[in-house]
């Protein structure tokens, strides 16, 4: 049976602790116009958007379990990179020539790939998630024979039935209902396939959910597809796993290790922030409210990438040998942007005067300490403590590639695509945020729209 999770009460308590100072400051800086946007949305804190998946009882994995990592000596010299203390198989092609102008540092794969001559069969798991929907469309547009394995009820809040899912996908995409958390069930519906593309990720980042989805369900998909002929696996991971302080990061790394040892051709795509993950404060700023950031506004820099560009990059992995059997950190075009720079872009897009509030990052540390202490007594608050750590991580850590010293380095973070955050902000201010629903992936339930 499921461990009962303190979703409403625990998240409310956690958010109250984290946002107390923010709310106090907001009283001193009222909006210039009325807004229905709750104050909690000002934080804009949430996990990078990921595919939603069903949950079942899962084996409880812990950080203490032994990991089967390849020793650095087992890797070729050009593949050894130190990132936050973890040896990773980074693509040798990612050693960027720093003499090249930043605007020109776009991977050659950016040109995309032509439709496959042999019409490969591609199965997508997590295809109804935010990125997954774009991946399915991109693959179909390129001429692949695409099958999407989805839940009986999919989308934000699990409200979309199979007919609605089919209607959202391009004509010709086959849709099969299945439970990726149940290997036996998945075996019974998995089609014969050549390639698997996984956009699966935990709904909340909670401890059990992370291991159930980011590790177990993704492994089920790999094993089941191998039994149906799959030779290639393209994985949507996250750049933040290079510094694994959170449970979902450890679960992702565990699967990455098993994928690399599976004998399949693999591409492990680790994107930086998505545009959607920076959308949390648009409505408030548009209505005259302040832009809230942590510290001095220089924390948590990123090179955001659009869902369309990321989907194109993942599709490139199927046919581009330079993107195979490698870990692939990837960001969007242009310079890395700090929260302060992001706010300036948003103010310009909304046509409003700059109005910022800077919240001490220590307020997050206080929330973490409180919930860690409570979780020692009340085990059902373990997820609440994890949510606090997730919020702290995304408020302080940059979504950029780390160099050999462990420092975040924008210059070595590869770029791809054409879509810019400025254009995204302008379009969102003008046309709203339809399609930017976060659902359960919103940390503390912030920005949840159903």
C-alpha cells in the first residue's frame, strides 16, 4: 500500500515558512493594479517541467544502497570530467572552444535531421507531459512511426482520456494505455520498437515518487522495450543531477548508470531550465507586482531552452552519431541569465517599471531545518522536508555545466536552438500562459492550474 503523503497540510506549512518574509515584504510593495494571482506564485519555484506518471507501491531505495559506478580508470581519458565529485561520460565534443564568440557556440546538430529513410519505430513514454508532447509531435513531423505509451488518465490532474490524448497528437501517432510502474503490465502492451524516448519524471519530487518513476518506471520501460527489439534509448534527464543533493536526482543518476551498462545505444539529455520553469512571475509582474528573487539576484543562473528546441534536439539524437553514447548537457541560445537579468527582460516585455524584492536565501534554510526535525519524529513529513530542499536547491543552484573545479560555467554549457526567453516573455505577456500548467510538479503546489 501507499505510504500516506502529507500533500495539502505539509505543503501549506512548508510554504508558510518559506514565504513568510516574502509576504511581509509584499505588503510594503503593493501591486499597481488588482490581480487574481496568489502571492505564492511570486516565488515561481518548481521543478523543471516533466512528464506525469501514475504511481504504485514501489521498493523504497535509499542513498545508502550500493551504486555500481564505473571507476574513472574505466573511462577513456577524454570522457573523464569532474562535476560536483561525480565522474560522468561527457561528450568530448562538449569541450567548447572559448575563443569562439558565444553567439556562435551552437551545436552542429542544430540543423536538425531529415526524415528517417527506413521509418524507424519509436516508442515514447511520458508523451503527455510538457516536453513529451512536443517530442511526440517532432518525431511524427520527421516521419517516424511513433507510438505513445500513456496512462488511462493523462495530462494535468489526470483529466484527459485516451480520445483526448489522441486528439492532441498528430495524425498517425498510435496511443496505447499502460502502466509504466508495472513491468508485467508494460510487457503486455509494449509494441515492437526500434527506439525508446523517455520523458518520464516524478510528479512531485517526493522520495518514494522519485524512485518509483525516475528509476523504476524508466527502467521498466527500458527492459520491456529491449524485449521487443529496441536497440536505442534517448533519455530526458536534467543538468542538476551533476550535483545530486535531492532524491529525484539520485534516482535519475541510478537509472543513467544502468542505461549506460545496458548494451543499448543511448543519449542522456540533460537540459538546463525550460522556459516554463521561469514563467511563474509573469502574471504578477504584468499586473504591476514585484519580481521576487533570492539573495542578490545573481544566484541560479541558467541558459533556458524552449520545449520546441529541446524536442528537436532529442529527435536529433536518434540519427546523429555525435549525440549517441554520451551524456549531453544542453541549454538554449544566447547568454546565461541570472534572475536579475530575467527580471529586466520581463519588465521590458510587460512595459512596466522595474520593481524587485530580494529575499535572503537563509529563509529557505530555516524551513529545511524545521521539517528535517519534524520528519525525525513524524515519518509522514519526510516528503515535506524534501520539498523544502527542492525549493532551496532551485533558488540557489545554477542550471549550468560545472567545470573541473565544480564551479558553474556558462562558457562550457552547450547551446542549441533559436527560441529566446525574451520572445517567450513577450508572447506570454500578450497571449497569456495557456499550456503552461505545472500540476503536481509545482513545488509546494505553487502555480498549480487545473
